């Protein structure tokens, strides 16, 4: 059962939630996070190196080999509804992600092993829905990379987004919502409002918290 992002009970600080990408009722990815804050509308989540998650085998193979042909197969797999999941361990960076109910985007920052904070990363996603174990959303295959000082940005994976449009994964109505979200994000960046109003760079995860983990019965395919 799912409920709107702003509905249902807020998750307690420090608890584990599973953020899943779900398309047509099938899980595309599943990753456990620690809850940093949940106001009922804004949800802040974190994960760090060593956290085990489920990801499409094409994505995992691409990360291991750098073979772009494997990566390019991911979207046709999505469109056909045929893919497999495997386990992958998050590495190298700590991720702090902010989701806001009803928004078609999330905002993240990454921290290296020394705790240094990089720039901003915006994922365009379907608005999250709360579930019994966390939240369900879906990555819409378009991203925005923003410098730490918010002075410039660049669009990323527009080719994948265009391919998803051609294959029918993103219809005209959803595309219009993404276009609106793009305008909203650029406006927020330029005016330093919303998620870009606060400096996240001094945040540290609590070392007393164990790594979040997937439920034992989370499906693997």
C-alpha cells in the first residue's frame, strides 16, 4: 500500500527506509537509507559506503566495466518490462538526499571519504509515495549537475531522456510535468530558495548508526 508523499506518518529520525524505483508495479531498484529528517513534507535521507542495495544488472555491469553499450540497453529493458536485479554495495561517497512531497525532482549532495562536500545533484523523479517500508518513486532519467556555489549548472543524460520519450516511457503529459519541474529547479537555483537556501556542506552522518539494510524479503528480480 502506498500513500501520497505528504500523507501517512513521518518516519522517525535514524530509522531505516527503503527508497525504491517502481515501474508498472515492478521494482527497478531498491536502496536502504537512514532518515535524517522527516517533516511530513520534506524527507532527508542518507546512505554511505558499505550500504548494500539492489540495482539492474545492466547498471552494475556498466559500473564494473565502463561498457556504454551495456548501459544503453537499460532503457529498452525498462520499456519492455524485462530486467533483472542484483546486489550492489554503495562505495566511495556519502549521499544526502532531499525529497519534497509532490515535487518532480529530488536534490542531493555527495561527500567524499574526508567529509568534503561536492556540488549539488538534481534527479528528476516521479513524486514519492510512502509505503510500509519507505518510499516509492521513479527516476525519470534526466539530471542536473550544479556547482557548489550555485553559480552554474549543466544538464546530464538528456540523450537517455530522449530515448525514453521515443520508447513511450515518458508520455506527453509526464514530459510537460518534467518541463515544469526543470523551470522550477532553475528558478530555485538562481534565487537560492527551497533546497538551495541552506548550506548542507557541514552535515556529517552519525557514526553510531549502523549501516541501513534492506529487509530480508525484498525481491531480487
